[in-house]
C-alpha cells in the first residue's frame, strides 16, 4: 500500500501511509486508538476507497470497488465484531458467501473441506455446532476458517486477542504461525506490545495517521515500540491548581471490584483505587480494557459481582443509579448524546435529567416549566453555551457545546466524585481547553475527579496521579510527577516497568 | 439493485413539517382516492363533495359526526398514549370490548342509583376492565419481553370471543333472558343513559366531552409531569434512561394499563352514550380500535390533535354510513382511511429523510 | 380431523406466505387484507372468465395470487425502500384492503356478491378412495389446493433448509449486516419474499371465497389472516410445523362450530379462543430463557435495514 490517504469529515485518518507486507510473514500494525490502523485495513479490504494512493498485490495495482472483490483477490479479514449468523451452524456460516451455481447446499463436502482445513492448521472447531453455542474464541476460529475456506492469501486480524483468554491467544498464535509457514501473509493489528513481540516478524507503527517506522521485531524491544507508539516526550504545561489534592481525605473508595462485560466475560478483576478530595486521578489505557465497565459500576449502571464502592466513607448500594447520584457520584459518559443526554430532547429538558424528581424542578410530580426554563437560561449563560435558546434539541449543538451542557448539569449537581470518560474526544481546541478548565475548577472546589482518557497529553496536563488499566486490572499507580510517556505507554501495552522486554 | 434516489437522514426538522405533513398526506390520500374512484367509474369531486356535505355541512350532520367521532377519540388517545412510549398497542379493539363489558355490568348492577352515580361507575368499570386487559400485555412484555404487537392482537380475538360468549353462548348476567330469537344483551334503564350536551343546535355526546377532558389530562400528564418526562426519556433513548436511573419495567405496565383504560372508557361511552346495551356484534363490526391507530398516526401522537383527527374521521365515517348505496359503496370509507394512513406514514418518512439523487460521481465508482 | 385439514388449508397458505416474508426479516401484518383482495379478485375471475371449470378455477387461483402479490408489493415498498415502521404499514394495508376497505369496494363495483360462485373449487375424490376408513376423508376428500399445499410444504422445507438460496434468505432475516457483507442483496430478497407471501395469502383468500362459502361476503376470511400470523410463530417459522399447526387450528375452528351448534356453549368458546391463547403462550416461551436461543424468530424481524455509509 502506497501513500494511502483516507479522509473523513474533520479528520485525516490515514495521511500518506506506506505499508508493505511480505508473503510468509506475520506483520503487526501497531498504534493507539485513532492512529489509523482500522482505517488502513478497511481500505485494504475494500470497505473504504482511498482518497489518494494505491494498493498493489504482488506488484500489481488493484482497485477494490467492494469487499467482494477484495475477497476474490484473496484478502480476508477477521473483524473485532464478528460477521456471523448466530443461529446457523459453523458450516452454514462458512458457505454462506460461497460463489456457486449449484442449487443445493452440499453440506457434506463443505464439512469435509472445513475439517481438512481445521486439521491442517490446528484449529479445533466442530462444523456442525451452532454459533451461539461457541465461545468467543471458538467463534473467532470460525471467522479464520471462513477466510481460509475462501482462499485468503492475506489474512488481516483486527485486535484479535481483545476477546481471548491468554490460552486462547497462544492457540491463535500457533495457528497464525502455521499459516505463514506455507506462504500466506498475516497482518496483525494490535495495541498490545508483548503480543506483537511474541507473534510478529515485523511491525509497522502508526501514529496520528502517519507511518512512524517499520522494524524487525527481532531487533527491537517493547520499550522502543512504546516510545514509537506514543511519541517522544514533549514537555507539557501542567495546569496550575488553586487547591491542591488532598489524597488522604478519601472521597471515593473502590474496593476489590469484579464485574462482567456485556458478553459475560470478566471485565474487571479485583479493581481497587481511592480518590481524595480535590484530587484528579487519571486512568490511562487503550479502550476496551475495562474502563467503560468501571465507570458504569461506579455510577451504578452495571452491577459489580464482588467488592464495594464507598463515597465519603459510606458504602453505596450496588447497581443503584439513583442511590449513587444521591451519594454524590456524577458520571460524564463517553457517549454524550446517547447515554449522558437525550439527543432529541431540548437543552432544558436535558438539564433536568437528574434533578427532575424533586424541588424546585417539580412539585407534586408536576414539572414547573418556568423554573426549568429560567434555570436553563442561567446555566447556558454561566457556562457560555452557544445556542439560540434553551428549547433547541441538543443534538443540533456542536460537540463542544454538547459537552458544555453535560458538564454543566453534572457540576451543578454538586457531586463529591466525578467520573469522566474521554471528555475531550472529538472536540476542537477551544472546547478542549474549556472542558479541562471546568474539570480543574471542579477539583479545586473539592470534587474528586476520576478521569478516564486515552489522551496522554490530557492526562499529563491534568492528573495528580496516573493509574493504568490493562485487561481489567490496574497495572500501574504512579504520581504524575514521576511518570513519563514511555513508562505509561509501556504499561498501556501490557508491558512491565521492571524488566527490559525483548 | 441500486436505486437512482437515495434517502438521507435529515439533521433538522423544519417546523412547517409538523402541520405540513398531515395536510400533505391528506391531500395525497384524496388524490389517490380520487384516482381509484375515477378508475371505477365514479366522479371523485362529487363523491368528496357529498362526504363533506353529509359529514360536516349542517349542525345535524355535525352532531352525527360527533357521535361517530367519540369512540375514535378514545381509541386514538389510547393508541397515542402507548405509541409515545414506543409500545405498539394494537389491542385497543379488545380493550374497548372489555370496557363495554365492564360498563354494561355497572349499568345493570347499579340501575337503582341516580344517573350521576351510574355514569361514574360505568366510567370506572369501563376503565378498570380495559386497563386490566391491557396490563396483561404490559406484564408479559415487562417480565418476558414478549412482543406486545402479537400479544395485544391475540387478546383482541380472545376478547371478541369472550364478548360473543357472554351474549350468544351463555346465559350470563349480561344477556337478556327475555330476548327471543336473536340473543341480545340486557337493555340499560333510562337513568343509565349518558345525556347529550347541547350547544346551539349541535348535540354533543357526553362521551365526547369526557374524551376532550381525557385528552387534556393525557396532554398534561405527558408534557408537564415527571411521569411524562420519564416516558419521553425511555422512548427517546433507553440508554439515557438507564443512565438516569429510570426504571422502564413498571412504566411499561403502567402505560399499557393507561392505554387500555382509555380504550375501555371508549367502550363505556359506546354503551352509555349510544347503544345502551351490550351489543356484541355491533361493536365488533365497527372496528373502533383499529381506526384509533389511524387517528393516532395522523395526529402524530399528540392527544389534542387526536380529537380533531377523530372528528375528521368521524365525519368520513358518518358520511359513509349515510351515503351508503350503489353510488357509494361501503368499502370506500375503509379504502380512504387506509390511503390516508399510507400517505401519513410515507409523509412521516419525509420528516426523517431527505430524498437525494444518488451521487455517483463523488463516490468514485458505482457499486 | 378431515375438517381440520379442510379448514386449515387456507390458514396454511397464508401462514406459509407470512413465514417466507418473516424469514426475510419483514413483518407483514397486512395478511388479512391480502387474503381478502385475493378472494375478491378470484371471485371476479370466476364470474368473468370463460372456459371449462378447470380452466376457470386455475385462472381464478392465479388471479387471486396476483392480487395478493400486488398488495404485498406495496407493503414491500413501504417497508424495504421507505423503511417505514413495518407494523403501521401492515396495519394500514389491512385497513385499506380489508373487510371495510378496498376488497369490499371492489366487490361492490364488480358486483360479485350477488350470486354464488359459478366455478367453485370442488372437493375431489381421487381414485375413489374417499371412503377408506380413517384416512379416507383426511387424505382423499380434499380440494386441489390442499394437495397443492402438501407439495408446497415439502418444497418449502427443501428450499429453506437445503438450498443455497434458502440459506441466503435465512441469513437476510437473521443478520442482514452479515448477509450484506458477503454480497447478498438484502433488499432483493426482502422484496421477493414479501411479494411471494402476498401471493400465497391471496391463494388462501381464494379458498374462502371459492370453496368454504363459496360466495363473496365482505370480510369472508373472518380474521384468518391474523390467525395465520399467529400460526407462523406457533410453527416456529418452520413450514412442517406450520402445516400441523394449521390443521390443529382448523380442527379447533370446526370443532368449535360443531360444539356450539350442539349447545355445548362454553367449550365451544374456549376452543375458539385456544389458537390465540396458545400463540401467546408460545410467544412467551420463545421470548424468554431456554428456548430463546434454540427456537426464535428471525433475529432481524421487523427491523428496517440501513447500510452504513461507505
């Protein structure tokens, strides 16, 4: 792939990316979220058309008008979200895309071929099992088999180990090795440094849409990869705080929390942390390592299967959103428009999402529109929200203003603890500044802030203390003054600070 | 199969659409209906003119239109109440039947009481029976996630059979033991009649007034109270509802019960205002419940608009009834109603999407 | 038993049609309307097409199917292209074409209600075996449509579960995203199977107007279309179970009639209600817990499909 440029409204996802993979190798594509890995692979599989640049297969320039064509040319992909029909058997799923003129399904011979392939590569799967009966790891194997069955010479895997146990991951690597042994190519997209080192021959690091470098894994280390992934240390201005953190006045205590994700897998493994008054504690980590589940458990949206949460030394009942609210927990979710706010409702209706139950907003169950409107007007002035009025549906506002409204509501609820997820994602520079200022103001006024973010710059600018989450556990707890990008990046990728990994 | 036009989601909804869409839909339906009429050898203009004349043009006609409109108003309200929370309750028909059963019971059992008391009990019983019937659907949905479309539909049939059973297939409390030949229900006594209210020379059925009051109450409930706020959040964004700690399960049952109660109230009105007897066959043929869905769709789920739409459809129905004959076939009313629904539904699409030409050049290659 | 088959046949046709439609992911609540349109068109055909009895019957059935298909095409347009709420679209069609709607209107305009049908679909007696004990009346005393329905049932099972196209159809109903990703034209499958569903419903309608009565009466199907919808669920979206269910429901219907005429009132009413109550029970079972994974509706039923932007 040469000079690939792919633009989306507002962002250049791939900016002149050059990438080349050889037959018989496992080539890893490494980068943080938003670095451009998924976009690149989507171009390769024909899902996206590049705005500039070319793709060549075996030195022959190709144009993929549709994913079908890419498939026919031998490029297969295993996505993070599987494309499988739950109620079908493995065999049925595999032959679904088959180009054949015969009317009847020849399940028998398909099963034979599948079994042959499975044995050849050491993939253990029962062709007559139904998808919903299979574990996630097994489902992934079906996806791989599917690609092999249709003759894929190049196989792309997008964050394949995100859903696997360590044992399953090892099994996967064995399969990949046996595939490249006979000349196929595997492109392995990941953010996990140790895995990249374990399975790949070469690795290309992407950052902010550009290729940083392509190296042989044998000649590098996880430290170096981490450095390449997150960039050289740049000196930041840490924000000036009016009131310093008092970590000993604990406002939030999370003790030994376990929780499962939507798929039933364990998302949180014995998480414990504390936040003190006026302290900003950041959780760094690539998305998908349990951060969302943690935020949901603290706010009461998700039940914890073990452990407790306490605010100001009082335990908050598990999985009760309203109780969490009255205890003083405020949650600013990642998904602003569809979780934290009601997209189609007006600004003023959104502002009362938490306060509508009692005085002064409602009296004897009747909402007092005048008070709602007056308060809304005050709020949008105070927080400088750019909007023609308070009755505009909130989805019409710009991203920055949406976040202003959300934050306004949360701040005005006078919480003791704020859990804030990716608060500046997708915002422009001015809005970002504004949000950060608000968070600092909140902390200065005594609120304990849990900042969950993937933006290291932001974390370094704001945090008093940095935690790193990896695969559902907290793998690092470092005071901001002692932390640097390299070490955080290493922890984010699953590395450890003690040893020099090779 | 690539169509040359493409539907693209709108970002904003121009205000004029709110009244523009129903009006344009109506126009569209009238045009389509006119085509059908024309194709089968009738003069659309004269047919429509006669509909207007018989439906609205005189106080007499208007009074009769109000009579037709009253049940539609109730079932339209019932449907709106449920649809606004995303519950597709098509059981208004059966819930109305249960309402008639309840109200007839009250009317017979309390016939020695003064009129005011009887009317009150008929209303209460009608609402209770209808509400309970709908609550079954709500409970099934809340507890077992069963699809409320099918369950409410099935219960319509069970309700119809129950109604038939009471009058035709048993000697129940409701059946008139003295009816010879064709079984009928017990007639209500004169003091159980709901009296009309006259304004000038227009006779307004008591039930219609009740419907208007109900519409106002529903409007208030949904637009001005905590309950309505929560319903709005649940309907608009289940995620946000979860975020805000709003419990959806109880709401489902409550809203269904409310919806059924309104339909049941329509049943009570049917017995008290108009038939004064539990008329199993008559009420089934009328299909009030299904028309209510048309009303709700046209009124865009606004309870106050529902009253107006109900009057409009009442006029259509009344005219259809009055004009029945070789020149004005009975199927015309249903056809026009259906056309109105189609155009309303298609029009609704226009509020959410814009029609654009397929942009082949900018996309690069046509797939 | 024999009358179960007799009354169940039109239910099966309509249900089979709805089964195909739902298997493609489209919910069609307009079945009743399609049946009635089929019924009235068939009667018109029967009155106006010259020829031998066999020929006229054949034409009537085809025309009935065609009418049902036309109405279904409208439904498909609303649901697949315009992506309207499928429930409202279906209900609109029932109101539009139903007992108080277009079918009644056409009946009037064409003046078909006045006399009994000239060429009804008669009950046959193939090979004179109708008198064999027990199986005779069941197997050999039925109309051509019943025999056709048996053939259709077998063909449907083969189609759905043994052919590639059937597999693709099922994938469209279960997961249109996946189907689209492998290059299957979701819209095409939905259109075709919705129209097919309407055609079959139309045939079911002709059974009522040309056999059971045989005369046109407004609303002659008496809610059969709704029962057919319930039947699809009851049969777990499988043609073979649907056939059995149809006969069960048919038997209940005729049994109900018999009992009522013999003045065993309450049992008659309960029997009438049984199909509906049973459907609700089935639905509860299908929706929750254990059965949820094994016996369920096509996962994408009722959800309009919108492909994401490239």
